[in-house]
């Protein structure tokens, strides 16, 4: 199936929609079955890259930004569906497709208006005739906030569009009644219900990204039985909802609970979707990652190493999911005690990510974070502090000041500032960070405890052992309860506590 998104100049709305849609298809596991393009009805920006404001907004929300503008031409006119941004683009498409049809020898081209849809007609409400859903406004002459609003409109339409594509491919819940006739009352009702459910899942996922993993896990836990009732327990959308739920359980600090869930879900993915389906491989990725977070670094390296060639074969060597597995493999090698090898692998990965994802993509910045960290671990504390000093504003711009990954970068920056010879500054930075982590992630979240551990350590380094002792003791009790007595982080805190008590 070929879907083409159409706007005016092809540097704002249509490329944003196409890039978001490609990511949603990837998550749904059907990206290999749909060709996605975009074009503009005008010639003004042909050959130019995507608008910088659009790129910043997309990157900040985790979407790719690679795009070069093109004009609506012959390559687009064979699309199965045109998704227009507003009514002007609909009118141009009808005129162009009428011309294209008159040139078709066998007369087999569908009527133009059956191949054209407004993007917002896929948003909850499901009415092409609804004046409020007429179009996505052009943000070109506005501010960056206007691009954010456009992104929200695009994201709101994605669940309905993906579901519509599933029905055309024969994968969706809509198997009866003619899918061409989208104004049939029973069809509209069913699609609206599923659209609303998928939109709720996406909203819960955003809640975890922007506010609280715990709230996201709760919301998704409440949605799971609804997914099972609407789609069935073994539908891909239900399996995806389970995975997202487990993810936010883990991000909320429940590593072992999430790990058990992912291990239980993997056989379902393999049976329903196959061993190399993107969803199956994503579940395996989660198993390897949370195995490491639960304390078994060696097994995490082994699982990541087994997964990498499978993802390279199934998705290609530069696919974002493949690059994530490469990143995680290097990460667990570093966590397992070999920072030099990890650093070499991260530096190789950085060049690939810059080329294929862009220098400011959140994934690229995550790899920079690891390069800075492993640089410190091989003994170059001052260089590590300099790298984090450069990275902090870039990551804050991409993610926001309270994103959990941003908080991790602030934590490492403080640590290496201290290791570079400024313990008082490190301590002040950790005092600022700790209450934010407690508020965002919870007082006993493993990453909050990581910051509290460093707070106790640098309190001792700056000379106040009496103040450090109760801080470290509290961390030890919490880590013993949350992570278990044999987790490497628990052992690290136990050693620190013993050292403070014997001096």
C-alpha cells in the first residue's frame, strides 16, 4: 500500500505527518507493508530540508527528521491514498487525479475523491463532513508553539489512520462491511471506538514520557482488559498495550515485575506474530534491558548480543531499533566492567546515528551521554565533565528539563564534576537534583536512589561523614528492599556504608 501526505511546500505539515506515521507503522509492526511519501503542491521549497522548527519539535518528541522537500509529481500519483492537510490540497489533488485518470489506458484508476482523505478525518469524531476537522493549519508563518500544535493534531489522527490501514491490509478488527464505505454507521461506530481506545493508549504512553511513569502504568493497567475485550487477548494491539504497560512498570522502578511480564509475553508474540516480527524483537529487547537493570549484566550482554544479528537481518543495520540494540549491547558491556570496549563501540555508533538520525535526535544525544560517561570511567574525569557540560543544554532542549533521561544526564554531570576536582560543586548539584528525582520518579525509584547514593558519597568526600552516614544507611535499606541484597548497586552502597562506619 502506498500512502502520500500532501501539503503546500512539503517542509512542515506533510513531512511531519509522514515521519510520525512511519514511526507508528513501525510500532504496529506493519511498516514493511506500507510505502509512505509526502509532497507539496507548490514548487517554492523543492530540494530543501524540513523546516528547522518542525525538526526541533519532531526530535523533541522522539521522531526522525530526515527529509528533503519534493513537489507533487508522477511518483505520487500512483498512491493508494492521499492524506491532505487542508481543503485546498484536496481541491488540487482532485484536479491532478482527474488529469491522471484521463491518461490511464485501461480506466482502472479509482475515482479521485475515493483516494483523498483529510488527515483530521481520522481523528476521533470520524466525520469528514465535520467542519471542525477541516484541516491542519499551516504553521510556517507562526512560532514554534504552532508546530507543537500541528504535531498534536497529527498524533491525534494516527491511531485512526493506522487502524484504517490495518483494515485495508486485512489485519484490523474491521472484517465485515465494505471498507470503502466509511460513512456506513456500523463501520463508523466501530472505528470510532477503536480510535478512542488507541488514542487513550497513546495518551497514557505520553503521560509516562512527560509526567509520571507510575501514573502511566496505572492508566495502561486499566486499559488492558478493555483491549482484550475489544481486540481479543492475542491481537497485536493488545500485545502492544501489554508491552507498553510493562515498560512503564519498569520505568516506575518495578524492574523484576516488568521483567517477569516481558518473559511471559514473549511466547505470545512469537506464536501470534512470528519470531522476527518487530514486536517480538522489541519484547526481546525489553527482556535483555531489564535483565541488566535487575543486576545481571553478563546475561544482558549475552541477550543483546544474540538479538543484534536478528535485528540487523530483519530490519537492516541502520534501522533505529537495530541501533538501539547496538547501544544497549555497548551499555551492558560498560556496566559489566569494560568501559574501554564500550567507549569504542559508542563512538562507532555515534557516527552512524548522526548520519541516519541527525545530530540532535534524542537517541544520538543518548549515545553522547554514554560516551561522556565511559570517558570518565577510563580515567578522563575532566574530559567527561566537559562533555556533559556541552551535552546538558542540548539534551534539555530536546527532552525538556524534567524528562527522566535528562535527569540521568544531570546526575552524571554532577558526579564527574566531583571526580574532576570540584566536590563542593558536585554536592550542590546533587542537592538540587535529588528533590526533582523524588518528585518525578519517586523517593524509592532505583534512579532516585542512585542520586541519593552519590549525595551521601560526596557529602562524605567534602568532609561531613556524620551527615553522610544516615543518608547512605537510608539508601542501603531502600536498595536492599527494592533491588535485593545481591544487586551490584546494593553491594556498592553496602561497601560505602562499611567504609564510612570504620573510618
